């Protein structure tokens, strides 16, 4: 499934970003087997947080109470669910004889960056001395401050979500793993698939992005478009700070007029903020017939909201995406069966699946229960960590972690499709792609429609 998770300060996108966690889309192809040979030993020194029979693992969780006023969902029992997957590993002998010792920490993503650095980075590394950290890591500025503090400053492995290529560049190669796909790689794949289909032949494409995405647009998106031979219009970079988007809306009006004069008839939209309804509605209304493209799978709930509201036509209709496993396919997959069976064995009850929609009433507010998303996240992260450490062999330390990751090859991404890999220079695991398009007629309120088969694309 499309694993792009983030926790941001803007209240406009908090709900959208969090709802995406564990909500990627997934078919019944068996997952690739990983190689079992031990990776080259770089160092025999004992790793931080590692003993003869244990590995200390930091797990960062989100305090949903601090953002509850901004969101319409909840994730109960976070610690218990992560512990369930760790207990499963330990009951089966641990990893090469070492048991995982979980060190949990819960923090509010709206705290200042300086506070989060202390609460997350300092606590896990200086105070608790863990071997590695997993979970959702972010700061109010949407920077890589916490990631770099853990991985670069303290040379501690990180397994986390919502990572960009720019963030990877800020940490030592191999120390940070993303069980998913970076937006930049998805961008390149999207244009590759569209070129094969001839969708953009004779079109003129412009880009709509958040100001923070400008570096990746220039480095990845524009070259990918140029490679297809398609003409391009002026790229638009909107400054979106907090819930007041008046200035950004005004800037978009100006860009739309420019695009009309340039003959732009296709628009690539990137970024959690820019794919929201307030911007897409404006574009579609003022540019009838424009073809929409995106790398944000989280556009799905936005399109579904439009369907619920009775929008006709739905402004997200026909939106193209290079997606991962769709929910209906993942529900039948061996990867989900693996995760669900562990949850049932440890928790004593069935897990909600990717197609379930559970509502709960908390304090008089009706919220969506995202236990499934939580199970998906925990299974994916713990499994990824387990596979890397298992292949590391006897000597578990940061140096051997990097060597193992750089030479890993195929890996099983339990939260996604059948194709995944790690290698030197490629630290986002998911390789399962499919050209998809939003169809508002699919039940219950619209969904991604498959345009072709799943493909194994690792570059």
C-alpha cells in the first residue's frame, strides 16, 4: 500500500496526513522471499543498546489527544499493538537469539522542534541508549530535524514513514529506512507509466506544489516530465502556512490565468497541502477539462469527501496516480494475512481489515477507528526491522546495519505489495506500482481504479 505518512503542524492537513498512515493500497501475489545469507561484517564491536540476549528498540508514538480537535479519527491501544508484533518475534526466539526490548515514547506532533528534539532524539539516544528508533517522526516545521538528530548526530538506525529524497540526503546513507516509496521516486514512475500509455501526448503540463517541495520539483519532477518530451508550463509554488490559505488561493488564481495563456491542459499536483479540496476545486472550475496528476495517494479521502457532498462532477474525477496495492487487493494478500494472524494470536481477536469502516463515539464526537492502519504500520515496521537485523547476524551494530542495508536486495514489505527491495542508494523499500485513476463511482464513495497490472519497478 502507498506508505507515505507524516505529522505536520498545519491543522488543514493533519487529518489527511494521519489518515494516510497504514492506509496504502494492496493483490494475491505472494511476497518475494528475502535472501538468508548473512551480510558482510564491518565491525565486531558491540552496538549501543545490544546485549548477548537483547536489542533495545525505541518506538515513537503520537499523542492523539493533543490533536484531537483537528481530526476525525482515533488510534486506540497504540503501544499494545506494537508490543503484540514484538511479542510475536520474541516468542519465536527473537532475532538470532536476541529478544526485542521495546522502549516506548509518546509525543505531541504540535510541540516545538526544540521540545521534540529533547522528547524524542535525546530521550532515545542519550538517555535510554536504544539501538534503533522506529515510528512516526516529525516536527512542527516539517523538517528532518529529528531524523538527522537520531541518525546523523547519534549514528542510530531509524525506520520511519513519510521520507523524501532530500531527507535521505541529510542523514548518513543506509541509517534511515522508509518502508514505502518516496514521492520523488513515485513521480518518476508516474510519468514513465503515463508515457507508455500515451496519456500526455500533445499535452502541456504545469506543476502545482507547496513552496517546500520546490527543490524536489526542480530536481525530480521537471526532469521526469522533460524526459517524456511533453511541453511544460510555468510551475507554481504556493506558500501555505497554517489554516489561513487566503494568500495561497490568490497566488493560485494568478497562476491559473498564466496557465490559460500558456495553453496548459494538464496539471501535476504534489504535496499534502496543495492536493486538498480548496485548491483542486479552484483549478478544475477555472480550467475545465484539465487532466490532473499527483504523487499523493492521500488525495483519495479528499475525492471521497467530494462524493459524499454530492459534487457533480467530482473535481478529483480521473486524477492519475502511480499507486501501490489497492485496499481490496491487499485484503486478499499473503502480507495482510500474515499481519492479521499475528494480531489475532497476540490480541485474542480479529483485526479490522483494510476495507472496514468503524465509527466510535468519544466525548460526544464521532470518530473513525483506525485500528487497521495502526496494525498495518506496526506489522510493517517491526517486520522490516526484524529482517534487517536477522541478516546482520551475530554482530549487531550501526556499521553492520548500514552494510546489511546496502547489500540487502529483495525484502518483504508486509505493509505493501509483493515487490520490495533495499540496496545502496535506495532506502525506500516499496517497488510495487500500478497506474491508477480516481473513479467517484466505485463504492462506497469513490476509489482508485486500476489501469493495468502491478509492476515491479525498483528504479
